[in-house]
C-alpha cells in the first residue's frame, strides 16, 4: 500500500531576508491527524515558515502544496481579538455559534464577555477556542502555552488529543510537547530535519545529529586545509584546467564561514549571587490578602531560607504575583507578618515587562544612567559587547523596545537583571517566548545559582528541574506548600484544583458530544440529600475504572505513534482512532462523575 500524500507540504523552499538566507531547500510535510512540533532557535524563522504554510508569504523558490479545500486555523504568537464579544470573535472565522460557545466553555470563557480589555491568558484562550471551534483540517499553533496557567495547558493538551485535526506546534514547553506530539521538525541551519517520533525522543536524536555533523565538520576542515595548500602552490599556472577545483575551494570556505556564524550565535549568560544573605531570607506568618470580596490568601505561613528555590503555581488570577509582592514587602498584607532577612540584594524580572517602556531603546534599558559602559558583576563592560552576549546586534541598540519580538524582550529583561549581583532572584514567568536553547541555558544557570530563587512559572518541566518546594494557590484563599516540583505537588495534593478541573472536563465532554444542531440544555438533576448505597458503590467502581481507562488510552496512543501505521493499515488506523475517541469521552465522563460524587461525599462529611 502506498503512503497517502500529505495534506499540506513544502518542497525545496528557499527564502531570503535581505542579504540573509532564512531557508535553503526546506522540505516539510503535514499528514492528516498527525500532531507535530516545529523546534528551532529564536530568529531561525519558525513563525515565518508558518506564514509560508498558510500562503501569506511568497518564497524565492520551491513549492507549496495544499490539498484542495484544505481548512487551516492559525493561533499566532500575539493574537488580536476583535468584535464586541468573545462569541463574535470565535464565530468570525465561520464556526457555528453552538460550537464556538462550547469551545469557549472548554477554555473557561464566557461567550458574552467583551472582547476588549482581556488579559494575556484570556486572549490566548480565546484564540485557541476559536481555532478548535472551526474544526479545521490543520491547526498551526505558535507558542500556544504562553500566558496560560498549568490548568489551562492541561486542558489544551486534552483538547488537542481529542481533536481530529492535524497540528503543527511551535512551543518551548517540553512537558506539553512530550504529551501531545507524534512527530518533530527541527529547523536548524536553514533546513528542516524530521523525526517520526514524539518530542520525548528529540534530545537523544539531536545529540546524534550534532555528533555526526561534528565528524563532518572535522572532515571539512581537513579538506579545506588540503585545498588551500593546493591553491598556494600554484593555481595560476593551471587556471583553466583547475577552475572547477578553485570554485570547490570557495564553496568549502563559504560552508565553513556559515558554520562558524551558526556556532557563534550562542547566548552568553552568567549570574553573580553577590554577598551572602542571612540564613533567613523571608518569614511569613498567618498572612491574609484580599481585594474587595476576592480572597487570595488566608492564614498562609512559610519560611524561606538561603539557597531555597521556591516555585509558585496556580490558575491565572489566583494571586501568584500578589503573593510575590507581599513576600517582598512591596504591598502590605491585610493581616499577619512578613519579615525579610538581612543583606538582601534583590533582582526582579516581572511578568508584565513593565520595566520596558515601548519608546525606550535597548541602549536606554541596558544603560539607564547613560554613557556607553555598564557594570556587569562589578566590572565595566561596553553596552554593545554585553548586548552581543544576549544575541543583540549593534544595529539594534538604538531601536525602540516596541520593535522587538517577545523572545527578544525577555532576553533584554534577563540581560538587565543578570548584570547586577543578586542573592535573591525573583522571576515571574521567565520562560515566555524563550527558545529551548536559551531556556536550557537559563535552567543550567539557575541550577548552579548559589542564592535564593522565587519563581512563578507555568512550565512544569522547568519547575520540576529547579524547585526545592512548590507553593500552590487555588484562587479561593487556600495555599499549600509541598517539597519538590510540580509532579511532587500533584502527587501529594490530589484534587487541590478539582473545581477548576471539573468545570473544564465537563465543558470538554459537552464539546465532544455536541450534536449538529444545538438543543436546549437539559435542566440539572436535583442533588441527593445523602450519599446512597448506589452512590458509594459507583464511587468504588469509578476509582477502579478511571486508572484503567487511563492505561487503555496510553496503550492506544502508543500504538498510534507508529509513523508507518496509516500507510500500512488504513482500516486498523481508523479503528484505533475510533477506539481512542470513545475511551477519551468515557474517561472524561468518568472523571466528572467521580468528582461530583467526591464533592457530594465531602459536603456530607462522609
């Protein structure tokens, strides 16, 4: 059986950006129902490649093929929400109203909410809801987890897995990519390489590729030395006969020059923990904080000592940034006490990037006092040289901040924060828009950091690799601190975010089971006044059923990850997909039923 043709593909695509070649012979194929990631460094051209895929950019060479009638939905890195309400926005691309309402509900949004004045997280969720409501053949998602809290990311994961759309995803979130992808595309050195496995195999694969290229580079260097020796010994005497050999030498030189330029593009970050702080860094006792009737913290206590790495997690709006500011003494607690330790040197990278005014230039940000020198770890360094360490060109130094990409703005904030010694580093969502190379370097830097770290992040892998303890906020005043990272927290505190999960799972189930026309919603069943024998029996059944369904889903997903299955056995592939859809719907329903029974049991004090 012949393999089925891809539904969207690029062949031998070439593109210049002025004198710089972005793509030189790029091949990329998207197959039906396959979820793939596109990985590459900031500036490699990932977003540009997506625009080529939708036909928004003309290339200098090569071909784009799209299946006739192909429907593509795009979630760009910075979505623009238009219309009067979120429902207006979600239906603007042609989605039916009932599907748009259901999709908005999946992501926790009110369809009647105004489309103006949204937070970053609401903007992202609205864009995702619209894309899924359109039920396109292909989803192109550019940094879809940016500004999402962990609960919203997990909702996105489940929605993606339940979708019948193919997907191409640009993301720096390793945990997210490991859970949803079946194929990897690596954009590197102007070309795209392909791995027909999930992202969990990506690092091992790229290490082998890099090792092979290192061997090839050594052979190239030897060949170049040989050809240069030949050139010096008398090419002019045999010019006509050896013109081809001379051209080969020039090509070798250009190849080595390009390789050297690629190797030089490594960010140079370092951190100085400064002077030693006191053993006690922060001590909070019985802290409470509310804004009007909204209670963010009630009776919270913690003790942070030198060298701790504390991660703060929770839904958007739960008060994570507020907790940071209370702990740092920037805003007062309503009750309780907060004491800061001695000799603290604090560096703060804020989520909103408030320190970056749009009209400021890079030079203004790096050298706010003026002049062309800044102190980096106590030593003077030229602004241009320090900017180069963070991959900024000298020509960018007089450009306004508003002209920078999201990743560049984040690198600029890190450059400023890391210039000064600090024994208490506070990072509020530091991973947004960073490519994986920079993220890995930041992670290594913080792992070796000798000071104290307070970290707000939605990146589960980043938290698991760094945190000594995790503080979770549920948005209703409850806060729990658990030793370890995100996985440790979820294992030790099952059901902490249950109400949020319950609402999301109910919406996902409703969206999956929505009929072609929208019937009126059934009236809710009356609640039982007590936990009946039938309820108890069903609760016991569900506690066995839920993990069994989870294991069955993992088994089906593993079998579907076989890249050759579709071509080898179309009927078998469709059968497995159908089984997987049924099992996911069954699991969502079982989890929702279990949560309702568990909440009922807790309310009765059983």
